């Protein structure tokens, strides 16, 4: 008697699991293609470097396609991909930890890089390069990508409090312009 | 939004930002056409594929001898009109003789490739590499299409619930040798047309064939005509006896799976039937099934060998009631697929109690001596004294409603000493929102229980510690320490307070110099005795101008740097940080994550003398993502970053091997604790990439298999 109910219930449960991976990947690729400009700019603002942004986006695309079947709801592509992209950027930023970041005078700024160049032209944003990676991610997502701090927390899977503290720390450092002298740091 | 924020926002809005380079779009296209890559090997998969291919060959030989009509048809066979005939063993078709065939058998969850036909070179799609402890197989398309090129992939597919009558939107219907089918005309991300013919396999439910063609102009019209011609010549090979249709009662279907059906019969289909059979044995009044999760292929509890493609676990979640953990063992072809119940899992704590809808979301977890585990969730404290098998829930009395002001660093982190004694620090009345300003106020309230959470008492701690991160440790029921750690935005220096009466009264024993930085202490705080305290830099909010790791031998009054070989003289903060406070039982360990030019490095230091001297036990080129968990002197587990799950050592860090995390809904482990070498608890963030609530899992076999936390 219940066998039928169960089997249909199983069939229903399985339905969501039976997307062809090829179709899923194609769909992800299509969504990514559509969102590529935003993704590239987001990575560029977080990393402050066009080459690195391109690599980070490529890394993120590769990860996204590899985990294509995790995206159950295409509507959530951007939130899903933001997290992957941010992690890809973080990996790159962390690799840079050994490099000492200092605020540079105008005439030394590398005019070749469009992101660095663009950020350096603005007084308020010049200091962003020296923020801690996670602070920088939160600042860019909030101000440029127009996400609320709660949205950022949900999207990145960080505790809301952590996002808030990173945001306020980042903001404070931008405001004070004290980021050029972040205190002693170890050299690589 | 204040002026500064408005100014920054406006500045962002006015930025002139570049478009992504065309090269990036091309890279995306190249990535997208690659076939799915497997993250982890189905260890038996490579060898099974070869055996399955051999079995198909044997089958064909046998049929060729026994088949009707007398003359076995060699494949391929020349056909008139510049065409060649190809026989897949299930159907045959004609194709332009100029095309080449490539017989690669690529298995995935739902499909098995029969042949590739192409005008270009199609390299072997699967690459096998040996990694530590497992074989990794990556399969993807490795061909590239030139002008006028075409690649056709012919596959057999099986998918439970597949119905050829459900024609996707935009697809055109057709018949293939009398069988229903449809054609979907899509576009590859490269811009090349990708057409997929899908048609039913005669006499078998849920199974179907696909012919997917990707091609490039200039003469696309000719190619498409050739493709249509190919499909028109398809003839099903009636010599192959149809797969037995499922038993009319699907609950009892559990086919022994002969090896040559691998890939044709989806593992999911087979297992769904086997699982259904196992469910049929449950009492008739069982609640409705909410979800069935399959975890197959990359985990073989007894070691992978032969054809056990389907080894794995199934978790059946019911709408209201206990979840069921099923173990699936594939013993085919000898005796088929076996499904045994490992559960049922005990009821999960009140599914309706959480606003976020997660049945067992948690905030924090940890272990304590003598088999104890604890976890907090929605303001309740759960304590288990038997390694997570049963739980006692303390009512949500320990939070002061509305008073837990988010200091930005977190609040309400408990310290659980044993099954009776627990303390929690909360923000108290009079506290203000944290802004990083000198005028911020953070009053602290200690809430404690001495009877396992039945009653709670609130104690106000004198002073204000805005912007600090609070870490609480107790060495026994009376003697405890509280570190209010300076952070980069904190107007308050690091302060250590001490209690000798179980938290009723506190006195300050150490204050860093105002302005923090060089005199501050990191918030990775621990005590190894009533007089020896440890404080290390934390990755996020910790100090940056101070030694990475400090020790006090006089109960917190004076502090000096700890020498960690290889990191001597290194400062804490962004470049080096402690993953978690040091632990001193069952072995003294501290884990340091360092950013280096070549990526993140995790170093694990061990002390044989309770922390007097530390030596490097292990150095991994990976980033720890949560605390190292020592099950005994040499068996350690380490969650690693990017949702890579768990890596484990059995020899004190000399060698490491990644563990499958069977039963965990996510590989993203937030924290872990152990009550014994077998009983573990883990907080995971559900959803590996999509954001989800945190959930609590317990393991009773040292981390090999996991089940959602239960309490009863």
C-alpha cells in the first residue's frame, strides 16, 4: 500500500539529482558569460591588478564548472559565484602576504594597470590597496557591488559580526588614511 | 550612511573600469566545453572501465557467434556512398567514411560513452594520476575543433525517472528507428552549434541514448545534413536482449548488476531500487521521505577493489522523524548490490525550533575531558557525556535577551569544563554598538552554571572592554582567566583578568600598554595549568606588531614570546597566525598558518614537555581551515581550506592522507572536537559553495562516517 507512495516520493526526491552534468555546466558557463564583466571588475577591484583579476576569474570559473552540480537554483548564480570568486581572490591576496604594501606617491603608480590606475586616481580609494584582504573584499562588495553587510555575510558564509568588523576596520583605515603605516610587519 | 561612506560609495560609482579581455571569454569557453572533471577518483573507476570495456567486447564476440543471420558483421563495415557503418553493440548507424572513430569509454553518473566520431583528433579523455592514497581520474574533452570540424559523441545513458515523453522546451520531436526521441539545438560557449539527439532505448525504462554533435562552419549546412543522415540510418540491434524491466513493485527491485551494464544502467537507478528495497522493510507507518542523498564512488570503507562502483552511503531524511543512514556495498557481479541500514539515526533536535529552518544548526562546539562534547545552538547549550550519543539540553537561560551586542568579534562563546560547569561571556546592559570609537562601551556579563545548565547565574565583570575579543579559560571549577584581546580597531589594550572563585569575582592581572599593538596579546588563549597561560595571534582581528605566540608562567602577570623553530622572531598577524588555541591533551600541539610567496603553509608544532620546548612535527603546503584535532599521540585530523574536507595523519604528522567525509552534508568544516579517539563532533557549514546554516555532525568511528547530531 505504501510502496507506491514511497516509490513516487523517491522518484520526486531523485528528480533534483538527475540534472545532466553537461547541461549544468553549459548553463553555468552561460550564466558566467553573462556576468563576466561584473565578475572581472569585482576581482579587479579586490585585487587591484588586471592580470591577477583575469587569473582569479579563470580560477573561479574552473572551480564553478567543476562544482557545477552544486548550483541547484540558477537564480542564485551570482551569490554562488561571488563566493567562489571571492575565495579565488583571497587565495591570491594571501599569497601576496609576504609582500609589503605601501601607499605610493602619484608619480610612482603603475599607469599600466587599469584597476590600480583607476583606484589611484581617487583620493578616497587610493589607500584601498593596503587594506587587509578580507577588509578589502567587504569594502568592495559593499560600496561597489551594493551589497548590504548582511548580504555579504550570507554570500560569503562569514559570520555577520566578522563582516561588520572587517567593514568598519577597512572603513576606518580608509578614512584615517593610516593604512600606509600599518605598524611593524614581518618581512618575508 | 555617513559622509565618509557616501564619499567612498560615490568614488566607487565614478570609477572607470575596464572590460574583461577577450582572452578571458575564450578561456571560459574552453573551460565550459571540457567534460566534467572528477574531484576525487572513483578509485575502481579506471580499472572497472577497462574491465567493463573488455566485457562489452566479450559480449559482442559471443553475440556475433550466436546471433541470427549467420554472418557476424565486423564493425565498422564499409558501406556504399562513402559511408561507413558503425555498430555500438546496441544499435548501428552509418556515418561519412572520412570521419574517424575513437572508442573511449567514459563513465559518469548517468552516462557511458560508446564512441567518438570526429574529423579532428580526439585524445584520450581520461587522465589517471596517482596521488597519495588514491588514484585520481580526470575526464574531459581534450579535442579542439578547427574550421569545418565536427565531433560526435555517442553515449548510453540511464537516469531514474527519465521519460522520453518529457520533451524539453525548444526541442523538436522525432522518431529513431521507431523509438521516440527529440533534437535539441544548442550553442556551445565557443559559439559553435551543439546538437543533441536523445532517443529511447527499446524496452527499458529510464534508459536512453544520446548523440551529441559539436561542429563549426564554414560549411555547417553540409555537416548538419550529414548528422541528420546519420541519425536516419540508426537501427537498433535486436540481438541484444533487453534489460529486464523492473519488477512491477519497485520496492523489491534490486538487480544484480552485470559489469557490462555499468554506465548503461545508472548507479543511481540501481541504488534507488536497492534503497527502495531497504525502505520497504521499514514499519508501515513510517513518515514521508523528504530527501534522499547519495554519497557514492569516492569512498570505499573496506578499500576499493574490483567493480565496487557503488560503494557508499545513502541518507534518507523523513519529513518528520529520524533520518536513516544506509550503507551500500556493491558486490556485483557475484551477488549484486547490498543495502544495509546503519541507522536509523535518532531524532534530530526540534526541527521547528529554528528560525532558519535548519534541523540542527549550531553556533559553537567543543569537547571536554572524560568523553564530553558540547555545542551551542540558538541560545541553548547541549552537553553530552557519552561522546555524542545522547545530549542534555540546557534551556536558553544563559543569554540575556537582547543584550548580546555584536561586538564584531562575536559574543557568547562558552567555556565548558565538564558536564556540570560551564561559563559564557556576553555583552551586558549599557554596552553600545561597536564603532571603533573611544566612546564605545562594552560591559561584560559572565553567565555560569554549576549543575549542567539547570540553573544559571549572571555575574557582572567590572570595567569596559570595547572592541576586544573575549576568550575564557578555566583550569578547574574555581580557577579561570579571561583575556580581552586588543584588536586593530580596539580603543582598549589587551587585559587579562583572573578569578579564583569560579567566576564570582575577577581581578585584572595584566594590562597591555594603551594603543595596543606591541603590548597586546593575541586572542588564541589557553591554559595548560593554573599558572601557565598561552596567547597567540589570530588570523583576522589579532595584533600585528607582537610575537606570534606568547606564554606566561605566572598566571598571566608577565608574558614572553614562545620559540617556534622556523618562525623565530616572526610576528603575529596577517602573515602568521594560530589556527586555534594550543591544545595540551592528549598531546601538546599548536598549529600555525603562514602566508608565503608560494602559498599558504600550515606548520604543526609538538611539545613533549607540556610546552617548554616545541619542535616542528609537520609542515603542509595547504591552509588549515579549522582547528587540528588530535585523537591520540599520533592520530590527528586537520580540516583544510576551500572545502577540501579533512586530511589525516596516523604517524604524528609525517604523512597525511585525505579522508572522505561520509555523511557530512558539506566538506566545509568550521570546527571539530573529540570526546575520545572514536567519538568526534564537527560543525560544518552546510552547502559546499552556497551559503547555508551551520550544522552539527557526530562520528563514532574516528571521523570516517558522520551522522547529524541527535539528541533524545
